[in-house]
């Protein structure tokens, strides 16, 4: 089925059946005034009109070696025809047709959410060739082509921006706020150009772009059959014989076949036929609107029963790209000088760590130095000339003399489990940049939410080294760690876990695809993940937030709960109605009306799965969260200045120490303290309702007070004299290092506990 054919499909058959049987039922009611025979003919016609498609549905189920709720509906229709209870049969026919239309409506709503992805896939692209813009089929775009994306158009392929652009990523991520990306940023196919026309260099063909895997998954979901409501079939296994036994006993004891018919009429299993698949399709719709596309109802049902969760590390619980997390530099250099040198050389390098260095310089507001004659030695680093001096960025050459600060930096890199990028001027080490793959800020909160859903075992499964894996696992609080895993060993771990509980695997890379396919439920991160992972998975997270996993599991749990609740409640009520009918208290017509009421209640209850978790924070609080998250990024320079001042004090007194500490104090007073006070007066009160009152932010407020106290203490040190004295060094050093530690902890706590409450990511956050 084609993409557009899927979008045009409508339940015309169900609507026609409902219109026909409803018209025949109403016409029979009018004809009853003329006599019983015309009315019975019309009602019998309605019964037959529903009986024929019901027989087709049952035959299809039996061919698939399944029997269940459809068979009981067919028996009810047939029995009313057999004993002449045509009015009861017509009511049942309307009930079944109405349920089919309701089911199709729920599926259609889910289909609209899923087919929106399909409709956004462009068929043509504009290429810049020889000064002209040529329009070609999307299949003709090749890596390296210069692609022009006009305002309002969908980006056709993954590529690298040539200049700054603004994009609406809501179709993939649900984010309403346009995201501004700078030149050299990677842009995913499927997002919309929300600004002026931009050029990008294609990094892949359309078929190999990130969006291709998501489109294929959505096509499977939209073009496939109705979700497999296995829960309904399991209940029907005992419900069907129970209904037949009660009907048979009622006939045997009373000798009246009408009682058996009344039992079968009240046993018409619409709670099973309709409530379960409606809840499942509604849950699929809810998931896709939350940024997670689920392949089918069976996958959603399994996701709601997961007991063990296995997660890849790199790119799943971590951001998936290296970042400069800190740096130290020689007493003879400055932070900005070292960053400018590093960025000047690395701007010509394609190495993955070069991007981390350039982003660090950009965050610090440092422009790259002008570098000449840059060359790169794979595995060693890049070398060039800046202001007539040789500058090297990468590994330290063998035999390089290591001053004390450099030996300390090397040791710190080992202790922090970070890669060290050295900046050398000539033979002298100038600075050390510590590079690490950051843990996602929403990862820890996601783990807590997943445990709250009932998942009792979380395993970190990674190909990374043991030390790095254990460090990440300790920060996230997972139960088990398996490091140095290969694709084959990942499959072994997944298969072993499946023997103990329903197991979900979450990953993003090509090496995760086999394990995703081997799990009961495979979940792939589709934003920057591989197409292979998206194709192998049962569900795809469309944006770059791991907390969408918790959203999906919560939706699946809620959907399953509503499906079970609807099926059990409807079945219990149906059994009570069957017993009443067997006792002669319900004639077939009244029994049909009672069953209609039961069906309406359980179907409306099942449709509650379209809802979801209430909005975590209100709109104004959401705006404040984004504002202060951006300010955290801007304050990175202030935090770095605190560490620089502490290191300067550690080296003793002198003009440089006086200048660095004085500048740091000015930054603290002018930039940091206003930020902290604004959080205290604006953000924290706005979060009080979410956090259960003002006491929910008490710990953070106490940290604000401690930060202000330490800043005041630094100010008093500077007020003692015009220059820092020898006897001030110990206390001043302790104060600065203490402030650095508190700021690191405080910022991390706010980012994990508060900023992840935002419904969407800020534009800045999307770059991280």
C-alpha cells in the first residue's frame, strides 16, 4: 500500500453496515404499526445483514487458528434468526456495527498521528548546481550534493548546514518552539525550514537518512491490520464456553429455547470485541503524539508488561557525542588563549573530538585563532602555525617534558575517566581539555519513573570499557552492568533475560539492531540513531529525549490497565446479565438493550486511553524552565572562572592571582547572583505546585544561601587589602574550591530535577 493510499483509507464498509442495519431497525419500528410481519421481515434483514460480515470475520479468525469473541457474536445473531427473535437480532446487529465503527474511529485517530510522518516525507529536492537551482526527485540526491531548502519546506535528507537556519522540529519531536541551528550543525531529514532559505551539504541519500527508518516503521503501523488484542482472545477462551454452558443449561432446565437465545444475546462479547482493541489503538495514538511510534498493538501490550529493561549506554543514557567538560591550563597561559589556539587548529579537523573543542570555544565566547599550514596525523592530533608558533592539539608527543600542573592534569583525566586533549605551543604543554560523553540530564529521572511503573530490573549493556560503564551505572542507579559487550553477547544477555521476565531493549546504534530484534520489545532512539536500529525495533523514540521511554511505558501500562478493566468489568456484567436471562428475568429484546448499555460503558472507558499524564508544569513555569536552562549554559564561563581563580590561588600570590580573583568576583556578583536570586523569586514559586509546596525546593534554596555566603566571603577577602596576602591563600583557596563544588552539584541537581520537567527542550538544549 502506498503512503498516500494509507492516508486515504476510510472505514466505508463499517459505516455502510451501520447505516443499513440502523435504517432497517428504524424501518421495522415504523412498519410494526402495519403489523408484525412487515416489521419482522425488516428486522430479520438487519440480522442477516450483520450475520454475513460476522461470518466472514469468524472464518478469517478460524483460518488463523484462532477462535474467540467474534464467534459468540455470530452465534447470537444466528440464534435470534433461528427462534424468530428478529427485533433482538436487529438490536444486536446495530450494536456490533456501532462497535466496529468506534473501533475504526480509534484506529483512524492513531492512523492520523502515524500517517502525519508519512505525509511529511518529501518527494523532490532542490540542488544548487553551477549557480542554478535544479529540482530533482528525492532519490537522485547523493551525499555531497548542495541541497537548497526553501522556506516552509521539509528537509529532504540528513545534512550539514552551510549557514545558520531556523527549523520547526515539531513533526518529529513535538516541540512547538523553532530551533535555531548554526553553520556546520547536522540537520535531520523530516524537519521543516521555519526561516529563510538555507543550503546544506547532503550527508546521506534519502534512503539512508535518519528519517527513512522512521517512515518505514510508520508505514508498517499505518498499513498493517488492526492491533493484535491478545488479551481479548485470552479472555474469550473461557468466556465462550461459559456462555454456551449457561445457555445450554437454561434450555435444558426450562425447556424453553428462548432462554438460551436470551443468554447468547446478553453474552454478545462487545466488551471483548471492542473495548480491548479500542484501548490499544487509543494507547498507540497517545504514544505517537508523545513522540514514540509503536509498531502495533502487540508491542504496546508487551511494553505494558515489561519487567526487565536492558539499555545501551552510548547515545542512549548518554548524549552520544563527546563534550569538553572541563580544562586546566599552564600558569603561563590563560583559558581563553588556550581555547583560541585549540579551536584555531581543530576548525580544520574532521575528527569527532574537534567538534567538541569548537563547541567549547563557542560556549566560552572565544573566537578561533587564525591558523596556517594545518596538518593532521591520524591517531595523534593536528598541528599548525599560529602567530608564527607551532601549535599542536591532540596527544602529547612521546618524550614531552611534563611540568607539575600537566602531571596533575593527566592524573585527573585518569580519575575522571575522561579523554585528554592536549594543547601544546612548541614543546610546551599549554592546556589540557577533558572530554567525555555526558549523561543525559533526563536519564536519572527517567530511571526513577521507570521503576515507579513496576520495572524491577534495569541492566546497562554496553560495548564500552568496564570503568566507564560502572561510573554511569552508579550515577543512574541501575541494577546490573555488562561492559565490553559485542552484538553477539548483547543478544545472549537479552535472550537470557527473556527467560525470567518480559524484556525490553533500548538502543540507538547499528550494533544494537540484533539485540533490539531479539527482545520482546525493542525500542530505538530515532533522532540520531541508526536506520537499522529503527527498522529492527518495535517502537521508535522520535526525538533526542530518553524520558520519552518513560512516557511510552506509562502509556502502555495505563492502556493495558484500561483494557483489562474494560474487559473484566464488561465480562462480569455480561455474566450477570446471562444469569438473569437464564433465570427468565430478561427476554431477548431486553437482554440486547442491557448488553448495549454495558458495551457503551466499557467502550467509553477504553477510550480514556487517548488521554495521558497531565501536563507536568503550566505554560509559564515551562517558559521559566527554558529561560533558566539557557542561563545555565551562559553561566558556564562564570563557573570556569571560579575554578581558574582557585587554581591561581593554589599557585600563590601575585598580580595574576589578584587579577583573576578580582575578575571572578565581579562575574559572580554581576552574573551568577542575579541568576540565583531570580530562580529563588520566580522559578521556585512557579514549581511549588508540582513539587508539593515550597518545601520541595528547600534544599535548593539552602544551596542558594550557601553560594551567596561564599561569594560574600570572597568579597571580604578582597576588601582586606589591595592585593591578596600570603596568609589569605589557604582560606581563599578553600572558599573558591568549595564554591566550585557547590555550583557543580547545584547546577546538576537543578538540571536533572527541575529542567527535565519542561514539556519540550529549549533550542539550546537541543544542541547538547
